[in-house]
């Protein structure tokens, strides 16, 4: 599994570096970003991971992809995943997660409790932080912990 994770990290790093370079943007200092800014990008990265996995499995109608992916990217699902992941967080990851979880989002939970929404925001914040810091291998590793037993 570690070899696969390293391959994923290398591919993401190359793509990320290429994207940043092509737009003439500096590498971000992730420690300076607000938790909600990190959650904003983390939500997209998290969604992209699951969309990629689902689309890569089989060709089907877009609404079927959506129905499959929503089982992983909803606030309720993310809240359940983070509960499985937390035991594997480093101290740094725990701090970033808590910053996101304790932030005051502008949106309200639609189909989740306030606590589920807060946990999901914390997870998205952590994913965004790790992504912008170039640690996609860690994002993938944590997601594996989160989906074990699903």
C-alpha cells in the first residue's frame, strides 16, 4: 500500500507544481490561511478524490455517479469518516482539524446535525491544509482509514 501512496503523492505533486507554475502563483503558506479557506479547497479535493475513484471504476450515467459519490462526500459521511481517522492524526493534524471544526461557517447544515457539519468542516480543513502543503499521500492514507469497514 505504501508504494501506491507514494505513487499517488508523486503524481499529485507533479500536477500541483505544474498548475502553480503555469499560473505564476507562489506555493501557499498554509499556516497563514483561515480554517474556512482551507475547508473551501479541502471540500473540492475530497470531492475530486471520490469522483475520480467512482468514475474510474465503470462508465455510467452522471446521476448514478452522483448517487455513489454522495455516500462519501456528505457531511454525515465525512463526520463518520473523521471519527475513524482521528486515532491516526498527528498532533499537527489534530490542531488543524480542531481549528476547522471549531470555526464558524457561514453555511448551515442541510441534512446533518450541527456537530456532524462541524466535524465535516474540520475534515475538509485538514484535507485542504495537507493538499496545499503538498501532502496528498497523507490525505489518501487518512481517507483509507476513514473508509475501512464501509
